């Protein structure tokens, strides 16, 4: 979707812990009259960069790339499970907010009957949604949008007070990103201050561990004879070497278990058809 007005942009704001594929409509960016800002998960930004290399017309129209910190995308089934925890069927939901109304915000639904129910961030993401992350996310080494001009995420480096207004950690990654951010600060569109670089790993303390674990997961898949992605410019070996012996073993043994449990040796098409059949039975 290409948002062209301030109202559309504000209406589209907010967290989405569900499948999204913005790169399917990069043709809207390519055919736009002027340059556009592409906002997406780290994988979406990386895909935009790669697409721009083979489609120069698209590259000329991408004025800025904003990446959102991402710990993985849960399936739609995860959202349905969270809704049912509130004793509501998904078909009865009129509005859903994964977060908001404070920081980190609550998973909040409004039913067609006008009733509002909610779960805490820990209950929704921590206990339910993250269990439904797709396997592709489990072997992704980029959770902070390293190919973006600007990447944005939650600064979890300190305790968050109840009802605290939201704040974002903004990482400048290119000169285009620096120019855009400084322009927004000068114009008053944003308010912010510089913080020490070490706040990045402190804000996302699991990122270094995750990158190391990803290296072991991919290697284990290769040794098991499965096809694996190739990552360029995302060094992970050193991160794996810094893991504890227990974490190293867990990344290997856990992958072997997931290969069996998620049936990764089977074609994706057969697993997809089975999932559709389960939904139809339900």
C-alpha cells in the first residue's frame, strides 16, 4: 500500500505482529511520480535493496529506507490464539491493536458488540505470539535493519514505567538517513537527543546471542542436507564463538529438533496445504 497523505500515514502507524509482504507492491513505488519512503521489516528492506539493484527505475524512486527492529513475524494463527485467550472468536473482532495507548502498550481488541478486552505485552507477545514465529525468522541474522538508511526500535535498556509514553531508538546507518533525521529534527517533526552507541546492544540484549545462534542453525541445516540461505555482510561466526557452551549446544540440538517437528525436509507446498486443511476443519 502506498500512503500519500499525512492522515493515511498516521492511520497506518502502529505495530503489526502478523504476516505482511510490502515488497509485493514495490511496483507502486516504481510508478510513483516522485520518490517514496519504504518502511518495512529488515527482510523487506534487504529485499528492496536487492530489487533496486536489478531494477534501476525502482532504485531511483526509493528516496529513503526505514527498517523496523524485528524479533520475527508470528503467523496469523498466533493472533487467533491470543484473541481466543480473551474468550473471543476472531470472527467477532471489529478492531485489533497489537500495541499502543502507552508503552509498551497492550494487545487490545474491540468486538462487534462494542466490548473491549486486552492482554499485557508480556501476555500477548511474550507468552503467545512469539511461539508462532515462522522458521524463516529463526534463521535471519538481521533484526535491526542493517540495510536501511534509518532503523527504529524499542529502547529496552531501562525499566519501563506503567503508562509511560512511547519512545524509539533511532539508528542512523547511511548519510541519506542522517540527512533525513536531522531535517526532521530541525523542522520540529521529531524530538530527540543523541545517546551513547552502547545503548543499541543494551536495548536489544538478545541480538548478539541470536546472531550467533543463527550461524549454528544454518550450519546444522546444511549438515543435515537442507537448503539454506546465504548471507553476505552479516558476520556471525564471532557472535557464535562468544556464546556459552550451553547456548552453542542448544542452537545445534534445538535446530535438529525443529527440523523434525516443523517437517522442514518436506516441500513447503505440502505443509501449506495441510495447514489450509486444518483451518477448514476448524
